[in-house]
C-alpha cells in the first residue's frame, strides 16, 4: 500500500512523514539546506505501507505528479496558520484527476493557532472539499510536529483506512513498474526504484527496460530497507539490475515482463478540463503530459470537438514527443507549459490509435471503453479485436480486471448473446453475423461474375476476408448447417446455386469428360472434340469454360488434361521415382505417351513444387 502527502510548500509535509515513520524523507543536500522538498522523498510506515512525500513548490509539480501516481491513501496537508493555498488546490485537483479516492486531511502546526481558529479552519476546509466534490467525507485531524499532539489519533486513522481500502493497482498478468529513482551503490551497480503496479518479481528474473528495449536481469531486491528475494504488486521496491548502466536510465522509464509492451508516440484518452482552469483546451494545443513517472510534451488532437472549456470532457488523441510505455486506464495529467498550471487530466483508453477515422463505429467502441461498467469495457476491447479475436490474458492486460472475474463476465456476455467463443478467443456476435453476411455477398457476387463456375474456391474466399481463420471456418460451418451455402470439393456456392445447362448441353458435357478420361495421356484438343462430337463452336467454348473454371480440365502448356489424369500421373511419379531421378524419356515410357504430353505434365509438377528440375533431370520433392 502507498500513502502520499499533498499540500502547499512549507505546510509541514516532511515533518509529518518524519513523525509518522521516524525517517526524514528529505534525502538531498539541497533539501536539507533549504528546508524545502524539491524531489520525491520516501519513508516506510512499518511493514504496512510506503509513504511518498511530494514537493509542494509549484516549480516541482512534475515530481509531485510522478509521486502521486501510485498513491492509495492521500494525506492532504494544510498548515493551520496559513489555511488553503494555491498548491493545496492544485495538489487536490491532481489527486482527483489521478483517481485517488481515499484521504485524510491533516491540519499541521496546530500549536501556532488557537482552538477557535482551528475550528474555523476545519469548517472552511470541509466547505472547500464539499465545493470541490472530492474527499468531502474525509476525516479531518489536527497535528503538531513540535508537540506530537494528534499523532496517535492520526496513526489510528491511517491504520483503519489501510485495513479497509482496496489498492488502486491493477493486476494485468505481467510485471510492470514505472521507475521514479535511479542511482548506483558501490559494489552493486545500477539500482532503480518504483512501485510495482502489476505482477511480481524474483531474484534472477529477466525484465525489459522500456522504451529502450533492453533486457536486464534482477540481481537483488530491497523492500522496506530489507534485502528480500521477491516483491509483488503494490509494494515499493529497489531492484539491483545487471545488463544496463545507470546513465541510460531515467525517471519515466518502465520495467516490464519482456516482449509484451511496446513504446508508443500516440495514445487515446478520455480527458476532463478542471472547472477552475483559467484556460480552455483547443484542438492541436501543446501541453505538458504526465503519465506514470514520465513527463513529456504532447500535441492534443480533440476528437469530434474543436475546444474543451473548463469542466467539459471528451475523447482526445495525444501525440507525445518522447516514447511512452503505458496501459489502458492509466491516469494522466496535462499542464499548460507557459502558465505552468494544471489544466486537466483523465485516463488512457488505448496506448495506440487503431482507427483510420473517427466515425460512429469507432466512437461507439470508445464509449464502451470509458464505461464504468466492467462488462462494457470488456465488450469494447472484444469489439476492437473483432477481426482476430482476443484471449482472456489480453483482456486482463488491457483492463486490469481480475482473471476470474473476467471469466464470470465472459460467461454472462455469452449467455446474453453478445459474444461468441472460438478456441479460447472471443468475438462480438454482431461482427460475427456481419462476417457471415459478407461471405454470402462475396459468393453471390462471384456467381454473378462467373456463372459457369460451380462456386468460389475456399482459399480464394478466405484471402478476401480480413478475419481470423478460426472465425471464418466457424462462419462457413454455420452457413453450411443453416443450408445457406454448400460445398463441393474446394468450391463454395450459395445453397440454391446451379450452373444453368439444358439437357443437350448436359449430355455434351458428359461426353467431353468421358473422352478425356478415355484418352488419359494423349488427350484431345478443342478442335478434335468439335469434330468428333459435332458440337457448335459457341456451345463448345461455353462447355470448355465450365470444365476449366471448375478444374475438371486443367490446361497445361496449351494441352488439356482431366484432373483425374493428373492425379493418377502424380501417383505414378511417387510409385516409380521416389528414390531416383526422373527423366522425360522414362516418364514418357511409363505413361505410354509421347514427349508432347509427358513434358507439359512435368512442367505442371515443377510449377506446383512437386518436382524440382536440375538440368535434364528432375527429383521428387518430399
């Protein structure tokens, strides 16, 4: 669990942390000399929690955001002798935007004011929180770092909160830790520290440093100033790394399970502008973008809007200047870089942009992704992956929802006929029905364009569809069962489709086929058939087209063979030349034909990859 302070400069945050833990969170020489926190400080509240002390000065707000990102319980610190100040408001806004829901208000320096002044301040703070609609029911307690008055009551309150609250971290099925500190220790090398937001780690494990994409090994783990062999989600840990130098790591980098996450320069999020923001956010504005422990510049492209005014919200694309590694539902903050103020914030929906345009369909997916309902979020990601399907492990990675809970929700979605399952992957039923209709349209169009062909080849149909093959196979099977299509060999056709021939043409077709089967390896040509059967040339062309398009006859080097003849020739090849080379002469003799017919057959087998030619001989490819 992580506890974090927030509040104006010099309101006693560090002194409060020292009183609670016995540790002085001001670790830098500059901080000691100036009596002011300039970077993140860390202390340990027994074995129960880490306390992050954030700087109060507006110049160091980027450090405050980096620290507040992982907080489960907020200690909003307000000096009793000064009251609510600008950074009190900004820190509170940031905590609200980051989704921190639990807090305690601590009125410090109570020894500097009277009881009446303290009571008036409590009322003012309560009214302020009610007006902000944030932490309005949070307990308010007063404390003095000089006398320690109120310390035990505060500890009791913290302990009660820690027992009840649910950590904000999302178990995504992978290890994920944003880095907020990098340093070296003589004899040990590179050390990085951060709060583990997902997964766990053991000594000896490999991790990926991102966005650098460097594989590192964990040499040692320290947790709460103790050397340990493992650390898990929600815990703050320092990791001793092998395989990387300190100089190439910085705050904002991430350690994660290797080969799963990709750095990105484009993110889609749901954004809200603060009600007291002095500026609106216009389309294509440049802002400071804070996510995790990372800060970078970003260009904001509002979706379907030209401007967001104070208290307005909407979808936005963020084009960041530096690669970011983040997950859906990670909170972010945006700040105006010229005014140096917080403008708004929100949470990610996607760590990439999968949409070619923002139409009704893509907006519907985004609406699902931003829903408070977990079933809608899951349905949103399933719809987004409609063409290739999505597995439970990926749904957990994207949403951070417990795996068993995902399974229960999935069962309900299947019962509600919103999704289907195929080989442990899930697809939206609506898109599945669209696929089936699309298949029927493709086959129908093929019949119109090729009326003498008995159908479209299954492989040709699949090549025209951009869906996962398992989904296509399932759709075809269902259409066959529903008697909407039929299958003959490798050909698919509409169930009612027939090649239209009169009785005379039907008889001619059978006679032609019979002639080719009879003459096997010395087949007739077009003119011979015409003269032999005395068929009108126009009708014969039509019949030859039918035989060729349906692959009953195969044309090889201007010679026509029956497909059964070619199959028989292949069996002869395997039976006679499995372990010895093939010559045209030998092949001709076995088939009892001439070179005129034997050579085209060998060319056919060459082109199909059945035989391989080397000079004048060929080998059967196994």
